[in-house]
C-alpha cells in the first residue's frame, strides 16, 4: 500500500518526504486555505517534493465548470490529479476528463455504491472517508472491505485511497483490507513512527555502549599504570 500525505503545508511535506516513504499527496480547499501564498505555486512545489500524484480539488458545482477548472489545474504540473465530488455532475466531469486523459480522484465517497459509480464513470482513484464514517457510527472497515472486494471481483482498475485518516489504526486497517493507498495527515505519520519501546531501546543501547567504553578506558589507564 502506498502512503500519501494529506496536507498543503510545505514544512510538513518537506519533513516527511525526507523519510523516504511518500508516494504522493492529497489536498483540498480547506487544507489550502490554511496556507499563505499563491495556491498554484504551493501545488507545484508539493509536486516537486513528493514526486508522485498530487490531488487538487475543483470548486465548481457543474460539470462544465469542473472540467474548465480541471484543465487549468492539470496544466500546473504533470503530477496533478483532479479531485471531484461524488455527485452527478462530478461523475459527468470524471468521464469527460478521462476522455481528455486527465486523471481524477473522486472524493467524499461514503458507500460502496458511490465508489462503484465513480469507477464506472472513469475515476482514476476513489477516496472513501473512513474517519467521517466512524464519526456517524458506521463501520468504515466494512465499507472499505466492500469497495476493495467489488473492485477485485470485477477487475476494476480504479485505485482505492483510504482518506479522512484519524489515527494509526486506520492506516493498519486500510493496509490489511487491501487498499491501494492511504492518505495520511502529518500528525498521524508522526504517531505511526513513534513507539515508547523504540525510545527505551535506543536509550538502553547507548547506555550499554557508554558503559563498555568506560570499562575499556579504565582498563587502558590501569595497563599504562603497570
């Protein structure tokens, strides 16, 4: 399963890209609105940092407007993928953009049927929102499993991005269920990396090494004295 980063913050992307684990990124209007500067330039810089697909979302409500926005966004960088909502207009736009060979990520997916329709319309990616499903008491794991199974049984090439990740267990769940990608906020990446036993182990290794070095130094001093 590939790991994408879900943010538009360049400092966070620079930090985590240095770990060597990022294969792409996702943004949305909310994430971009939190950053200062020209949004197009931010998207272009993100593309350079992650070296993989970068989702940028349209704001239009109608298919014609979505396609027009998509053309402009796709012109920013070869890695740009157009994020479209799971609506009738969004599905129509997905089909038109596929004909224009522009990749799409149909987002705000909350059911297997929505994912199936998006894939049939021509979406390159679909993004089920696991965190928001859990928020309203639905079993996000069950819905993810249904989407992955449907795509597998029907040999659908559309890739599944587990989105709205809230904690490391969501990432584990997505990987176990066979999702192609999980798009993860920076704070969740940091939680995934950290473990108290790792920190304790590093501390103990250093202490043991320092003790060994001290004993060797003391022995050398005694040998010189003799």
